């Protein structure tokens, strides 16, 4: 698959698809991201001076700069995908849950998941009621997510306990990552936000032989989907001068592109506002200048939801923050769809930000804010 970025054709290599497949098929929801963290640590280690974790489990690779005055730049994905937590096991072995992240009740039922216990992963499905049994019943339009039971096939509470199931265990979607027929798009779970994890790994690899004008801190936070929790610990620990979230947002292009935000195939998302953050003028102009200088396709984005940048920008003494995003259809479900050209644009953008953000550029950003 080929994309045109910065005036040249960019080949999307098989190893990129394999990395996307690996990271989207790995299962890790909020508070239980260890599978993703272990993978990220392994992949980042060859390209950085060291890898560190924060107290909640965020993992970051650090490229030090010999100049103590060089700006500290943080590029942060998040590892968690939406899922569920077991809150109660019924007498007949069914599982009651609470959602981890935002779920529509209309996409939860009759799907395959994995129940992650202390000692093993167990297949589980979400319950549904056949239409035959609904005839004459009251309307189910007021269905709530936490009313949907999960069924691992256990016959009793005792049997579930024998298999090691306990309240607090997590339940994560199970899905296969595949190309669409035209090889322009990919269907996968968890592109929100394994996109960010993929781009961090590939950007670090692309930069491995570059002498950077900054100290680069790149990696992934935990627990973003449940309130931007992980970024507070990592920003406090690594104390960046500037923060860039790399995150996925919902596409809104099914019926029309007129007056909507998030269109597949039109470039990375340059977020200018969401409920938790207004992108400061200096950061916005820097991203615009970088994208236009390097012919990287972009689209403006206004969001009804936030990212880790919303937490980072109010940390410490205030950290100017921005988002380098991509859009995907049907996020927070088992099957999202994204355009590989948008990923290529976002990756190039992250690479160029890391290559060009020197002390002078940082000072210009701060002067314009």
C-alpha cells in the first residue's frame, strides 16, 4: 500500500501492517495494560537511551540530549482500550460488569470477549435476548450497558471461582485485524488508541540515527479511557516543556463531509478545541507550519471528547499541549475502520516535530501563546 507524503510516495510496508495487527489484537483495558506495556517496552528499547515507567504503569522511551537547555518534548499515546470490569458473579455463574470507557449499549450484546483472570484468559460472550423471547415484551430502548450480563459458560458461582474468576477481573473485546478489499483501509479493534502506540514505535525507529535538537520522551500512558488518569503521573515524572498526544478520534463522514469533522483519507487531525483544552496559538501555528512545510495532509478537528493533552496542559506550571490525531469510524466497538494514508501522515508529522523542535522553535511557540 502506498501513500503520498511530503511530495513523495511512501510505501506502507508489511512490517507496518504486522505492527498494527500485533498492537490492535493485543488485549489490554484500563487498569490492566500490562500486555501492551510489555510489548511496547520490547519494541522501543533498541531505539532509545533507556525505557522508564511511571508509578501507574505508563511506559516511555527517552532520547537524551547532551545540551541541558534543549527542550523536553513528550509524545504520548495511551495503552488502554475500552472494556469492562467484573463487579459480581451471580449464583448461576453469569458475570455482571461495569464499563471501562464509553460504550453504546447497542454494540455490546452478542460479541466475543476475553475474560482476563489472574492465571488465565477465558473466552466469554456478552448476553443478548433472542427476538423470539421479546415478542409482547416491553421496549428495550432504555437498555443500560451495566445491565448486560457476560457468559463464560459456567454453571455456578462456585465453578467460576474454581476457574479463578474474581471481581476486578477485566473483560476485553476479541477481534482480528484485516485489510479492506481495496487495501486502503484497515478493520481492527482498539485503533483508539493503539494508533498512538504504533506511531511511537515507528517514529522512534525512523529517528534512531538522527541527532535530535531536543530530549525526546515518547511512549504511552495508562487509564486514558477512564478520565485521563495516567498522564498526570507521567507528566509529573518526566516534566516536559511541551506535550503532544497521539490519539484516535471518531470519524464523522458516513452521511456527509459538509460541516463535519473527521474524514477518512484526508490527513491527520489538527485538533483546535475540545471540552478540556484549547490548543494554544503558538502550538497551533507550529503544527500548521510543520505540516505545510513538509506537505503533510491535515484536517482541522473540533471534538466533543478529550485526550491526554487535556490533562497534561494543566499539569506542573502549565504545559503547552497539542494533539496529532487520526480518525476512525466506529471507535469504542469491536470493529473500527481507519485509512492507512491518515496513519502515514500522522507518522510523518510526529517524525518532523521531533526533528525540528529545537530551543529557538520552542521559544517562538512560547512567545506566540
